[in-house]
C-alpha cells in the first residue's frame, strides 16, 4: 500500500436528487486516488462521513440540503424486538460465507437480476465491468446461502473491512427471497460480525451460522454505553447515508440505537458522531436545529 496517497482528482458534480419528488439540486464531492486506496486512509475518510464506490470516495454537498447523513450502529447496543426479532428468527437457517473480492458468474448474475428487478436499471449499464466497480483488493463479499445440500445463493453483500469494523458498500438479493427481509437481516448480521472482528480480518470461506447471529441478539444482556465519547470505538458498522423522509433510504434508522455524523463545525475537521436512541429522537434533534432540507 502507498504510504503517501496521491489524490489525482478532486471535483464536484451536479444533478437532480433521486430521492425526493421536488427534484432538488444535488452536488456530489469526489476524491479520485491515483493508486488503490490505502485502507487506513479510507477508514479515516469513512469515519469523517465519506463513502466509496469503485476508486471514488464521495460525500454529498447539496445546496440548502444536508439530509444525506452518515449512520453507523454497534451490535452490542442494538435493541431487537418485534419485527426485527421475527426477521432474525426467519433467517436463522442461513449460512454467511466471507469471500474475497473476486468475480464469479454466480455473483454477477444475482447482482444483475436484482438491479433489473428492484431498480429497473438499464441492461446496458449492468455489464461485468460495472459490477467489478464494487471491488477493492481488500474488500469482502458476504454470501447469504441456504444451509442445505445445494447451498442456494440468496443474497450478496459487498463490504469494506476497517480497522474498527465494517462499512457497507452494496447489497443485493434474489427476488424469490424477498419475503425473508434479507436487507434488515444483513444489517443485523454484519453489525454482529463487525463487533467480533479482530484487526479488520475474517477467515475467508469459513461459513458463519446465522443461528449464532440470532443467539447473539436474543441471548444474555449485552448492552454497553454508546453515548458521548464513544467515537472511534471498535465494532462499528457503517450503513451509508440515512435520508430522513426519503422512502428509499429512511429504513436505516429502524435499527437503533445508532449514531449520526451530524457535523456542525468546520467540514474540513471531520464529522461529529452523535448518539440517538431512536429515529424519533434523531428527528426531534434535527428539527430543533432546523436541519437544512428537512420539512417543517
């Protein structure tokens, strides 16, 4: 890995926000590195509220709107009850298998079919090169498979290991598995895996029983403090942007407590992570601050 990371491009793009019907203007700030991204530098950027896609690191800088708020959770403090508990139990029969970031036809076809079915993506935008943009040499793929003789692949999660946990990049699943709520299950499972990782590493190709994930959340009391002063603690799972009020992105705050990078200072000094016990409490805080872009 390079010791001195060279940024070869730093720019912004403009467009219309895809998440709100008023088509408000969006601006995305990008960093493009000359070589593969140093994972230590990348981890620092993730903690400061940036995201990755391919070689590009990006964050939102939209005029008059700051609703793309980075969100992270810690499995040790997540409260599971009601629907989330049912989702855990529904998926306790699965295997989760960590794989290296290597192209396979099986993975590619699941991602392509998901993109066509779920997002109505244009077929000519779903070639193998586009799929491989999800990879970095140090990233991981989690396969979600049936724990049966044929081990049918039901879902695929692309994640980036960090020194302190995991960062979600992309998740896709088979249409026949839509009744399992695999999106929510993967969030709970990968938060649990992030909490158990040592030095940002996992043994590849070694199956993780989903039943062990269920036991973690439904077993003995495991809550620890996630209040002020816990920034940078190990076991964080970064879920990307929560966008309150946007139907496609509002779901992330269903799992709590969580932390938001509600940066109120100099943006060059990094984001400040704040603890919130629930979505309602986070919204109350944002309304009290007259958060840019949030409806009255």
